[in-house]
């Protein structure tokens, strides 16, 4: 997937994840939203591969409707884990 597709996927998935998950609404602006979506694509793609094949592989979802859904789920999972780790280290 080329860089423009990554940016588009990141923006779409990150914006949807921020709209769904109140914990993902932290700052970051446009760049933070895009990075959340791109990381979510990798997290979601890897989880999807683990569930469907039983092997853990570092993969990413593509720019399609299914790929966006997987990236949004991955972004929400990543945001949840990130918030838990950040709140633990603040204590």
C-alpha cells in the first residue's frame, strides 16, 4: 500500500476511533489522529491474522471497508492499552 493510502486509512480509522472511544480523544490534532489510525491498522491487522490463522504476524489492513473496520478496532484496542499504561506510569 502506498503512502497516500496509509495517510487516508490513518485519518479515516483514527477519526472514527476517536469518535467511538472517549479515551482516544486526547490531543494530537490531525497528525495524532492519523498516527492512531495507522497504528490501529497494524494492531488490528495483526489481531485479525492471529484470530483467523492462529499465528501472530505483523500485518496491516488495507484500504477497503473491511480494512477500515479492522483498523478502527485496532485503534480502539491500542488506545485502551495506551491509556492504561499512561495512567499506571503517572502514579
